[in-house]
């Protein structure tokens, strides 16, 4: 146990939060000092993702972020999902598609594929619905977008439109 941890442990004892403080010299269960490389009380295993830090861990987020979505290229244009629209000044997270010129890598346009209706009585992050999958087709100038709720949308990339009549949910 490091001196820092021991000091903290004994300070905690002084305030009555931990009982049973032992000598400042670490000892093994048999009462003898540890040999080189052995620890009387090995440090506790770090929680996953903490990389062994002694710093306080923040609570886990209420909603895990979306998985990465592979971009799709049709002709000289790359189409990719925009997950964090609010960081770009858009009114919602999820539901946006960005077209990027494949040769210059410069954004060409952004399209909202579907709207998210936020309920003000609920936290917004749990209401976000992200794009889960992009695929080319069915026609040469179309892109199929599937969201986390398994709703499908066909985007006409030439007219930059989504036909609401094309919105379908696959049969179960």
C-alpha cells in the first residue's frame, strides 16, 4: 500500500469512517513484513476503463452513445450519419445525413432524414434516436437509412428528399 493510500486510510480512521487501522508498516497475514515484490495488501483492481487511476470515477452515462456507422459512397459523394447534431448547431441529435465530396473531402450538404419529437418532461439524451445503418440503393440515386428503432427511410440523394410514403418498418 502506498504511503499516500495509508495516510488517507488513517485519516479516514481519524474521522471514524473506517475501523481497524494497523501499523503504518505493511505486513502479510502471517505478521511478517513482505519480501521484495510481495504486497501485504495489493492495490485493488481498477474498474474497467479507469486505467488504474486513483482519481474519482464519474457515474456512467444514462445512455450509451451510438455505434459508429460506416459511410457509403455513391459516385463521387460520401454519405455519412451525423450523430451529434446539437454540437453542430442542429436542433436534434441523430437523424441527420451529411454529403461529402469524395475528392475534396469538403461537406456539400446536410439533410434531416427524420424528426425527433422531444418530450420536455424527460431527459433529452434518452430520447435521441440515431442512425444505425446506411446502405446504397434501392435505386442508383437512393440511400437507405435505418434508425435505432429499425425504421427505414429511402433518401433520394439527387433531390435531397425523403419520401414519407417510403418510410417503412420491416415485417417481424
